[in-house]
C-alpha cells in the first residue's frame, strides 16, 4: 500500500508537469485525479475529447477540468492530444 501511494504521488506530479507545460494551472486534486484550470477549458475539453482523452468539465466553473491519472499507454495519448 505504501509503495502504491508513492507511485500514485509520482504519477500525479508527472500529470501536473504535463498540464502546466500546456498552459493549465493546477487547482487541486487527489493522488487519483487532478483539477486543472485553463482560460479556454471548454475548447481544451472539446479538443481532448475529439482525440480520445476524456476529462470532466464543470458547469459551475467553466475554467476547470478534471483529469484522471492516465494508464501506462495513456501518457503518450495525453501528450499527443495536447500537442
């Protein structure tokens, strides 16, 4: 359990790095998901969805998106979708 928590923490940090490189501001989250803010979150949501990356938008705050931690193959898909 301790090792798994460490891996999740490392993965959350990795996701934070990817998202901030692409203009997102990390607004919070847990080891399993990250909450990220972007001025054009709706366009990012539509772009990511069109490229097979599902994120959760929030009606109460259209600048927020929730990203789950990608699986092994999901990291490359996320990076490709954002590029």
